[in-house]
C-alpha cells in the first residue's frame, strides 16, 4: 500500500511542476495561412492537386480556427481568365476550416484589363468572404470592402488591400495606402484595449512602392500605430514566396513580419498560434505539424 501512495505522490508532484510550462505555452488564437497558389501552368493540374492535398490534410488535422489565403492564385504572366478563379474558389470552398481570400496583384493589377479582373474577383470570392465575415462578426471598411477586421481569442485580426506588381497610377496607389492606414488606425482604436496581440494580413509588404507614393501613405502611420499599441504585432504576407521572419521590423521590438512560402515550396498549410506569453508570442509551424 505504501508503494502505491508513493507512486501517486510522485505523479502529483510531477503534475504540479509541469503547470508553469503549460501556462507559458497557452495559446489564445490559432489560424492557418497559405498563399501564392495554385500556380498551375495553362493546361496543367499539378499545383491544383498539390493545393488540394494540402487542404485535405488541413481539414483532417489542423486545430486552426480559420484559414487565410493571402492572394495570388496564378502567376502574373498567365491570362486572367475564369479558369484560375474557378479552381481557387473550388478548392477553398471545400475547406472545413473557414476560409478568407485576400486579393493579390496577379489576379488584379497585373491583368491586362484590371477593372474586369477586379469585377471577376468580387464575383468569385465575395460570397466566400461574406460567410467568413458573418461567422466571425467581422467589420469591413466602407471604402475598401476587401479590408476586414475582427477580435478573436483576444487577438485583433485585420486585412488590408496591399499589393505589389504593376502600378496603374501613383494617385490610386497612394489613396488606397492611405485608406489602409486609416483602417488599421480605426481598429487599433476600437479593439486595441481588448487585444493582447494583433495580426495584419496582406498580400505584399507594408513598405511596398514607397518610392512612388511616399512612406507617409501607409508605412509611417502603421509604425506609429504598432508603437502606440505596444503589444506584439505580426504583419503576415505572401508575394515574395519564400519563408522569412523579420524581427524586430521597422526598428520596433514588438513588430514582426512573416513572409510565407508559396504552396509549391510549402510542405503543408502553414499553422500559426499566438501565445499568451508575450516574450515569444508567435509559434509558426511550416513543417512537421501534422506528423
């Protein structure tokens, strides 16, 4: 009998000693992210099948609350026809983890007819995004309806219409960047006191094309808001295709920038968790998460 009491006592002590580590690893939000896919060549389905397999695995094994696609469903040099849009919506619509689509330059401003491409994008993805907005009670910007924001798990999530690629006009680019900056400011003001961290989703970097439009359009206002917020902020993007984590970013200790792999380089849908422990707030899983 004494042996059993000793064993149970040791188990109890071990469980007590493990509590601080468990608390340090507490996650307040989990999400999945992908981008720059599928990148099939005309007439081929290799990238489509790869993305489909990744999404199937994500459906079966991910603990994410939602899935964000950060834009570019095809290569910029390929025609902006409906087949690419139909392939992307077909794959995302099968995601059991609520998906949201962000616009990229390859399916918008890199197209020959940019207005027609934007109309096709809205026709294809607005319903999908609308379901996401409704589920998470997100708000959208009146002047840029593709910009959305919501509070989830004590994390403020935002998206902005920030792309690279061809510039139709510096005036349009600057005006959109200023609206993006205003959107970020509004949401930090509304939700910042309730959030322990913030995530900003976009297709391209926050300092894209500042040589033409000036860094005061988006980049400087963004840095100001991140600094004032004081808590961890991650700017998450695609566009340059290869994984990179830059911290500190913009000279701010609380600012991280994550570039995700395009799907052709990725081994799974990337998983991101936000820790309550702010000393290392973002846990990024590119490989091995599903092993």
